[in-house]
């Protein structure tokens, strides 16, 4: 079944941002990328700001839809993927956080690389557009909230502060592996789990 037109437009905008950067994002280019009649994108998102917000909202939706830890429940009508299935009874909160965090990062660097590149482009643009900054921060807050909840279950003495530290580390991994000096090597799931285990130990086991 063909996705709804807003979804087609948002996904086309994301693809263009990742491939060409924001300079290549125009309403006409989105129409062409989505295979829609001229003027379709303008009818949905009349301004560039509205188009950027549409793309950003769709990025977060796609990044979180397959992860019950972020959406609160598995996608309707589907079984939860192995990476996000309910943990075994003897899985500790820290082990769960390591697994979920490493899975999310690996997904963002592989199958979700287009989303990651587009989100990095939008993050930079948000430094110059207050309206985009507000939306970026609002949509991104869910990741910090989930991290704080999981860190509290891990015994963090200051879950909110530790969540901000963990998000900073994750952002660093994503930038380094897509646009930074580490772009030539995508960390494996085992590498990410090992690094996250060590980082959480530094956060949670400090005296």
C-alpha cells in the first residue's frame, strides 16, 4: 500500500537532506524525489521552516517506531524485533540499558544512516533557526527522559544529569562514526556494547 502523501513527502525530504545537504532541499526537489505532482510539497508545507519541521518529526518517528523502550509498545500487528524483545527475567537494568543503547546506536550507524545524516544536518541548521531549535529540543527530549528512567533503575544517584552525560556520549559516537574521524569504521554491536558497559561503569560506579 502506498504511504500517505505527508509520509512520502517527509521521507523524500529526509533522503534529499542526507544526500545533498540542506542546500539541495527545495519544495520542487521534494516533489521530484517523491514522484508527486509539482506543488504537492508546497501545499503541505508552505514554508521552508514547515518542511524542516516535517522532516525532523518524521526522523524521530522512524528512529523510535521499532523500539518499545522508546515508544512504550511494539508496533501494532507486528512482533517485537529480537533486539527489542522483552528482556529475560534475570536481565539487570544495566544490562538492558547496554543492550538497548548499543542496538539503537548500531541501527543509527547502519540501516538508519540516512536518518542520522539528515538529523546531523538539521542539528546544525537548528543553531541558526530558533523555531527549528525548539522543535529539535522538544522531540529529542524523549531520548533523555527514557535514559533518565533507565539510569534511575540502574541506581544512578542523579538520573537526569547522568542521562545528559549519556546522550552527549551517544551523540559523540554518532558524529564520529558518520562525519568525524571515525567515519571509515562502523563499530560492531559487540564494540558498542563493550564501550557502553565501560561508560556506564564510569557513570554509575564512581565513588
